[in-house]
C-alpha cells in the first residue's frame, strides 16, 4: 500500500475510535504512568508527587511526554491555570497514545498479510475483525500499556519477516530495538530477547549462515546492555538502588492451572468469552499449520510459542486477573500476532460445510457484540460500584458470574443509547475499511494463497 492509502485506512480506524468516545486513563497503573509523565515534564523527575516512585516500566510515560507537553502548553496559552492545563495534557495523551498504537497495529497487520499475497478482500476483512472483534477495540480507549506492547510485538514479527527475506543489518537492529522497547515497557518481556535470538539463530544455522548468527549475537547483546543500563539507572533514580525494581512482595505465586483457567475459560477473564476470535485463530493454526507457506508457518509458530510461554508465566502471577479490567488484559500483546491465522481460515470459508459456516459467523458476531458491550460501558458502572471501596477482591470476578463484567451489569437505557452510537460507527468503519479500501487497492489478478494447493 502507498503512504496515502495507509493514511486513509489509519484515519478510518482512528476516527472510529474517536467517534465511539469514552477515552480515559483506565485504572490505577495507567493513572500512575500519566502522573510520572507529568513529573518528568514539570519537575524533571521520575518520582511523582502523588504516588512517589512507581513500579512500572518507564517507556510509556516517556512516550507520552510529547502529547502531554503539547496539551499542557495549549492549555496555558488559552489562559488555563496549572491544574486545568494538566488536564488538557492528559486528554491529549488519551486521544493519541493508545488509539494511535491500535491504528498502527492494524496497518502493520494488513501489510504483513499483503506481503504474503493473501486475497485482498479477506486481508481487509481480517484487519477489520482484528480491530472491531477483539480486545484491541475496548482497550483502544484506555491508557493501559498492553496495546503499546502489542504494537512492539507485531513490529518484531514484521521485521523478522523482512530480515528472513533480505538479511539486512538495519532490519536486524530494528528487531532487537523493538524487543528492547518491550522490556523497557514491562520487565517481564526481557526473555523475548532470547526467544528472538534463538529463533533467528536456529534458522540461520539451518541455512549455514554462521556469520549472521554472530551478527545477531553482537547486536542483541549491545541493545540488551543498553536496555539494562537504562533499567538500572531508572531504578536508582526511583529508589536509590540499582537493582530495586519496585515489586517487593509481588511474585509468581499461583498454581499455573489456576491462572490458565482464569485466562482461558473463566467467566471473568477467559479468552474464550472476551476474544473468541483469538481462540478460533489458534485452532486454525493447529489445523492448517502443515499446509502453510514455509515462512508464514515459521512466523506463526514463533508467535504462538511466545504466547504460550507468557501465558504460562502470567498464569502464575499473583494478580493475573489484572485488577479492574475487561477480559484477560495481560494477553492483549499477543492478540494481533495470533490473528495471523484468521485470513487463512477465511480463505477456506467457501470450502466449509454449512454448519461450520454458521458457527463461524455466529462466533464473529459474538466477538463484535462482546467487545461492543465493554464500549457501552455499563459494566464500568457496575465495577465501580462493586470494587472501588476495596472490600470486594478483584479475583471474585474469576469464579462468580455475579461479579464478572458479563453479568449483573445491564442497564437497558444505557445499552440502547450506546448501541445507537456503536452500530452506525461499526457499519461505517466496515464499509470504509473493507469495501471502500478494496475498491482503492484492488488490482485484477493480484492473488496468491498462503496455503499450498
């Protein structure tokens, strides 16, 4: 796609997010990050007045500095006092950071599909479903860090594909820079350096490209040293200690089976309820894997491997439920890369029996409906009334339908009012992102299936 077409499609997705509205900070960890941004801008310190040092990675707070400065400056220019100007800065961040991250994810996802020359209409439809039928949509309006991490993950996959075709050093550098960005946003992703290095090294070893392996080790090592130095310095600036990362008393304490049930099947956080298209993509991967294009197969395998590792790791985390949030928030970074299998399924749709087609159609509609329910925000009212006072633990949502976001939180008046907004936005987004863009991009004869004949 040309830059102009990328811009048009990006604006379609961005204005869909803005039209749906309700952009806000999210819960306490997102609030603390914006306060750190304020502290960096106004005090040149990573220690906040409101919360002191915060335990989260520094990158997202740093990324938010430019929009915050723009908003704060605008507020002061039009005569606001400091508190009002700070609010404008915060709103600038809410309208830029996560929405733009989600838009970029969709554009990169589509570019990956077009690289493998999947059917154009199916690629556009798959991109729409990634945007409107997964957890990306509800989190596009919240300032959690997971959508930004999802952007870094899909950028890693995108440049791995380029590197394995061209073996250019600049592509290799970008791969490990984005792995470093992941680590600076959340220390748990430090292991991704090793996964990327091992994956690329193995492929180069199989091709007898030993020189590339040493290049990979050198670049990965250098970037990892830089990232480590930033983390150590950040720790010292926060706590006066190079090694104190701020997570005392929080560790991987749960049974892995408890967490797996919560992440995959529970009514409060289960992927099967909150992002069923992702589950469908995983099942597709298992069934069609042997028939895929070799490079596409390798990228999907690496994506699923990364997901499974972090699924197991997060399942042991002491608060894997993620506090007050919609669905399995910690799994969001993997959703775009797992959805690479969806277009393969859609390309085979006509070959499926009628019952299977109906089941898939129902699942697609449910995926859109369940995330529209979050955007309607009735559950937020229920959650605020239930959990804010701290007397009801968040983990109750895992086992008790009464406390889960999907139950006991209906308000007919709000539902009807918000659906009257959500449905037109969804239909307009579908038309322009799929039908309109297909007419712009379609070139007769430009089609090649990923799966072998």
